[in-house]
């Protein structure tokens, strides 16, 4: 049996199992006020942008650095990096629309163009005109599109396993689920903890680093009122792009760029980082051997040293 066929059967088997498992258990939405009590803190702030109450944190002093998380994540993904960065920098991180405490937007537009416009409006409200910008996965896609659209604002660009180029491999099961009519209907009411745990095991190379607390936080954020519908709305979007337009956009990026990838990334392969490195004029490509898709969570010390070195004034000068 061919490898692709085996993968297909395994995926469908998992989806069938999920149908059976989810049919008997329902998970209610969690009110946003409950999540605020548990996961917002004294650094948390809220600001209306595009009729969305955005949850963000603004910490430290110094040159600003903006951190943008990936799909199904939240600003908490940057906790370890923020604890170090805020010693020398002003650090701004947020829950993107559709995720975390921020929750869905009213028009259900989760395209990259919409996210880029949203980010620009958010940063304008904070009166930020020059900063470093860091993005992971989906957040990386938003970050490099922002850097291409607003080059004067971005001092340095850091992309962690960024999406945005075609990926020639099967999609993770959770994305297939959100695109399958029957399964996505179930997903609105049944989102078992085991599904969140499975996703984390896919994005971490070392499963022993996945704590119960981590799974619980990701699970509760997924159950925030409106977030499951937002995930489905995002899955419906056709993310196929004009390849030439995307290549030209990447080639236009002026900011010095760090491309950081885990060698064991199962969601966005290392080859995508290599392809970006060829396209972006002033880039540096670095890998971490013992990391998956979220090195800032899984290998915070090792990945931060790479970031810290890149942010040194001498780099690319």
C-alpha cells in the first residue's frame, strides 16, 4: 500500500472515530467573562478595533516588538519569550480575531488581507510607527504580508514556521474536520479534549513537554463563545493564492528577516522556510533540531537565544 493511501486511510479512520466519540458528548461554549477571570491578568488590556474587543498585553519599555500567534493559539504562546523580551523592549501581543479571549469578528472575514488590515488598525490605535514584528504560522503569514504592505513600519521581521506558501502535504485532521460538512456541524457542539491533545502532539516534537495545564488552556480557548464557528468560517476560505503574486510580495520585503523553523515540524515543512529564504532578499534561515511547529513554546530558551542574536544591532548592519 502506498504511503499516501495509508495516510488517507489513517485520516479517515481518525475522522470516523471522532464522529463516534463526539456523538455522545457535547461541550458548551464558555462565556468570555469566564475566560477573562481565568486567563486575563493585570497586564491584559482591551481595545475596540473593527467592532471587536481585542484582548492584548502591552509590557516593558524600549523599542517595540509585536508578537502574533498562529491558528488555534493565543497570546499565551509567547509567554516565555515575553518574560525575557520585556526586560529590554516594549512587548505587544494580542489574541487575533477568531481566537483566544478576543473571539470572532462580525463579518466572518478571516482572509489574510482582512487580518493584515486589522493588524494595521490595531497598531495605529497604539500609535506604533516603527517596531520589530514576530509571527508564528498564521501569524507569520500576517506578519510578512504586513511587512510587504507597510515596509516603513517594520524594523526587523521574524517568522516562526510561517504559512503563506503552498504546502505539498496532507492537511492536519482538524482542518479536514472543519471543511467536512457533517464533522464541522458536530464540531460546533462537540470539541473533546482528546482532539486538542492530538493537535498539540502534532505540533510538539516532544510529547512529554505537553502539560495538562497547556491542554486545558488550548481547550478552553477553543470553546470561547464564537471561536468554533470562527474556525469553521476560516476553513471555508479558499487560501489558494496566486503563486507569482506571493513570490513577488516576498521578494519585495525590505526588512532584515529571520526564518526560524523546527526540523520536526509536521504542519509546515522546513522546505517552506528554505523557499522563503530564497525569495526574501535579506533573510537568515535557522533551524532547531529537537523542535516541532512551535519552538517558542517547546524550546523557549534555545529559540530565544536565536531571536536575541538576530535582534542585536550588529546583525545585517
